[in-house]
């Protein structure tokens, strides 16, 4: 979409102007590094697009969009530390390029920088944005803790898992869209609908992330393939396999996920169990289900067809990764 590409290019210029390396170098250089690693900048662009669609001036939404992008990358820096991840977007992670302490401190600074982005808004909009942002950032932390807890639990349900990914991933996407609606002074009912559109799309996005972590192309995906399996993460794929597989496959999964072993053999064995039980196909159907829910909510918005089509096209682009 031309409009999306334009917003993305303009946002990157805004980001580069606002986030620069300064003293102390070892604090700000890692921040600049993670923010320059690329990515589609989908969340901040969603803020800009949503503001425009609801009749606002997208120029007013750049600070909020920057807050979303800086916060998102802050979570990536800390997540990579907790996951001991060596690669992010095809590049060395911050804590590997520098060290763990630098990653923690630079991440903390990014959270503060994200909050500072809201300081230019008038008091009424400022309060709404910060309230939403604080709620979202806490939910992201709750989601991350649930994700960690699940690594040592053998009784995680799919419902619990969906709650976890809603908090860890989907709420930020949803909040990014609602911020755009808030800045455009959209009605609360419409702002909430666009939030729920983003929430369902975000769940679909994370389910797709789970799929690609095991069945994606490492070069195209930009992350280490099989990382979730190595870290014993209870993804949708794993939980669905436990739900439908035979006794032998279940026992093997329990054994593999309760062992300290990592590496290609473990990844290969688990992947084989998934494939035998049609987990890839089931996961793709689940992704499509949440994407459809998002588009149903979109249809209920009181926007004209052309504006709905912009959001629908954006949603389809969001999901257009290598399946």
C-alpha cells in the first residue's frame, strides 16, 4: 500500500531525528542500534493511519507512534536477555553485542523515553494516552511473566496461553491503534472497536510468530528457528499437540520439554511430532480464525468503505509473512 509505505518512510525520518546517539555513548548507542535493526514499523504506522482514518491530523500522532515503537523495542531488548537469544531481526542482539548489564540499562532508558513522548499533548489527550499506555505496559509485563511461568508448568491450557499472548503481544498493537483514534478525538465506542480489531489481529500475529519460529525460514524470519522449542515455551503448537496426539507422542513431548537439552536433535524430534499430528495446518486455521474476527469488527466501525479497506489491507500486510 502506497499510503502505508509513505507513513513508514516519514516515521523513520521522525525516529532518526528524535533518537540520536549522545553521551553517555554506552547507554544511547545500544538504543540507536536496536531501533535501526529494521522491522516493518507496523505498530507506529498503525497509530498514524488510525488517526488519519478517524479524521485527525496524523502529524499530531507522531509522538505517540514513537512511544509505541520505542516501548516495543525496549521489550525486545529485555525479552532477548531473558530468552538468551543470540539473534534479533537477523542481527546480533543488544546483550550479545554489548553485555547483559548494558542491555538492561539501555532498555530501562527506552521505557523512560517512551513516556517522555507524551509530554507534548494537551492535558486531556495526555491523560487518556498515558492511562492507556500504562495499562498496556503493565499487561505486557504480566504476559511476559506468564510466558516465563509456563516454561516450568505441565498443565497450561490453550485458554491460558491465549491470555498470555493477548497481554504480551496483542495489547500493544491494539493500544497503538486506539491511541490514533484518541488523538483524532474519535468516539469512545469507535476507539474501543478499533482496539478490539487490533487485539484480534495481534493474537493472529503472535500465533503466526509461533508457527514461523518452528516452520519458518531463518533468513526470512530474522530469528533463530526452533528457539521456542529450545526454551521449552508452551506455544499454541505444543499445547495443541498435547491435546490431540496419542499417548506416545504426549509422553515424548513431556520428556523433551522437561529436559535441559537444547539443540538440533530436540528441535527435530519436537517438529516431527508436530508434523505427524497436523499441527502446522491446525495452527494456520487458528490464525485465519482470529484474522476473520478482526475483520468482522472492522465491518462494524462507522467508517466509509474506503477507510475500512485501508485498515483491512493493512491487516493483511501485517499477516503477510512466510507461512
